């Protein structure tokens, strides 16, 4: 018989993973994202699960999940790592792939298509060389199969259930002193570790040393959340809205419905506005 801790963890994780229907996929042009994304890009997603709602509330950011784009299996230069991806992923060679760490699954390979209906944003590490991108991806591949740290499921649950319900031995040390830290290893630590592996900064601590030179101090990868990639000055924010306005003055040709004004987005969603992503 399974012990009560395993049963509770599984039950809570299933509850946290329940998703609401997509409502903001129309903000991103998925087809253009597929054409423009490059290896080493970080993808942020505005998640729709209960866990995402908690992360959004704690981090005060819409971005609740992060993943690393690794390209197609044929884009991976190292033969050994390419074999691992082909064996574990078992996707057709033309499939665009990501690596992500997800509650209930651990660190896995998934098709980019998985997030077609979600609001996404690309974060591109500025100046990352192609060689470094390959090293970054190789490092992430070595993490495949690692189990998700289920202690974080209990950490998330703490924001729903009374703290006293959980035995002390189940509590994460991150909770001991700062209630804002439990979400900081939900899905971003693997990606942060990969960038640390190649020496690429995300949000390092910056200070002057005794010689008055600026030096960087690496942050613990476990203390990153998805929005940190968005805040980082070293990552370029790439957006591909469903209605392009790139050309000068192109916004003047937008098809506004004049005389109609929205005052309550939640009510609009209930009435069917933007309730489904545009095809």
C-alpha cells in the first residue's frame, strides 16, 4: 500500500494541473513563432492550470511556465545527444521540439505544437553563439528523465490549504523564512542551470570588487521564476502579434469596430469575445 504522503502528492498534483479553456491564444501568431524561433530561445507561456494561477499571483507576472527551444532533432549537432532526443522523444524529424520541466512529468521533450493555443513570448539571449546554444541544449538533454521535485507541489498547496495540515518534514526549507520563495523552482531551474553552464547571465548580482571592477555573482538556479527571463536585460523580448504592425503607419489600417468599447475583460470573455484562439 502506498503511504499517505505519496497519495497526497499525486492527488494535489493532479488538482493543480487542471486547466481552464484557452482564452488569450489570439495574442500570439503561432505560425510566425514557428518560423522565427531559433535554438536556445526561451519560451514563456501564460499557463492555464491551477498551479499557474498560484504562480501568477505570487510572482505578479502573467508568465507561469518556461521552456527551452531545442529545434528539430536534426538541428542538434552532437550525434550522441541527437540520438537521445530521437530515442526519448520519438517524434518525426521535422517536429520542432522543446525541453521543459513540468509537474507530474519531470524534465521531458515535447513538441512546440503543444502550446499552439497559448499566449507565448520568445526571450532570445542576446549574443549567444551557435556553439554556446548547442552546449546549452546538450546540457538540457542531460536533464531528461529527472523527476519533478514533488516537494514543490506541497509548496504550492500551502497557498491553498492551512500550513498546519502538513507535517514539518514535508515542508521545503525555502518556506522557512520567506513565503515568496516556494515557486522559485517550479519550472525554471533547469533552464537557469543550462545558461549558468555556458556562463550566460540571466539576473546576476552585480557589485564592485576590491579593485573597483564590476563583477557578477551567479544566483542559485533554484531561485528563478519564468518572469526573470522577461526582466533580464540580457534577453531580447520577441513578440509576434496576430495582427502585425511592423510597417510604418500600418496600425492605421487596423479593423477597429468603432463605437464599441470594452470596460470589463472578464465579462467580455464570458460573452465570447476572444474566447477561442484565432486560426
